[in-house]
C-alpha cells in the first residue's frame, strides 16, 4: 500500500483529500506539527507528498527544500497561489507537479496514481530514519541535521543504522561486531570503540550531543 503525506493546514481540505485517497487504497497521514514537517515525513516514510505553499511557521517551498536534502520522493504542490512565479518556484525547489486550488478530487487522485506508477514501477522507495531532528537516508548513506550533511565512513554509517533501527533498545557490542562482520567489514572490540568514539565526535561537533549512550558492560543505545 502506498503512503501519502498531506502537508495542508486547512483541516477541511486535508480531510477531504484523505477520505478520497483512502477510497483509492492509499495509506494517508495529515501533518499536524507544522514546526517540524521533516520529522513527520521521516516517521511516516511516505511514497508521495502533497504540499501546500501557505503554511504556518515555514512555507511549502522551505519544506520542499528540506525534504529534498534527504529524499527524492515525488512532491506535488497544491495551492491557490497558482501564478507563474509560484509554479516556477515550486519546480525549482524540487517539486514534481503543481495543482491549482480549487481542484477536482478525482483529477487529483488520477494525478497521484499516475505519479506513483511512474515513480515506483522503476525504483523502490528509500526509507529515512529520524531521531532528534537527525535524518539518516538509507538510499545514499548520509546523515543530515539542521540542513547540513554529516560525512560518515562505511562503518560509522552501519553502526548508526543499527542503533537507529533499534532505537530505545540496548544493542550489544557483540551484535554490532557481528553485523559489521556480516557486511564484510570485520572489526575487533578496540576498532569498534574507535569507530563509535569517532562517530560520537562528529555528531557532537554538529550539535547532536549525547546522541549515542554507552551502557557499560552491555553496549550502546539511542534513547527514545
């Protein structure tokens, strides 16, 4: 089932689109926290996004730009501000289509379905993991925080991926080494410590203090 994220602050419009999309077999979420749309995007991991321009706190152009830093998911703008300048701006910021309000919901659904077919008949979706505003993109192995990409080595990425996938649970050192071994990159305990410490320094330097916590004698955890 394809997932649709609706970024629209008019509850009536958002709910109407939601009901129509669910009739077409889509799983739908309407954004509620307009201060941090990227966090809801990462949590829901949608296949497609409907995005209004006029939103509380930050406009749709801003959120399109932020999503584009971590994902190539299709983004369709829906707005009554349908003059040429806004349409051009939407496309330049990374949008894939623009639908002017008011619109016919059946036409909107047809466009959504067409975009989904074109996109996912050829390429799988790429999940993004989020914690404390940090976005780990498993498609290109990058970590983004506050708009900045944090460079990661292969081992650092794998360690972070395992910990973020197990968020809220302690991951033993043995499991980390085992996972890295399975990935054809064997590390002994000392090398694991070096990699974790280097990763922590990178995270701290980017503003992510205490992102990874040590449970002495057990392993590591990224707490909820």
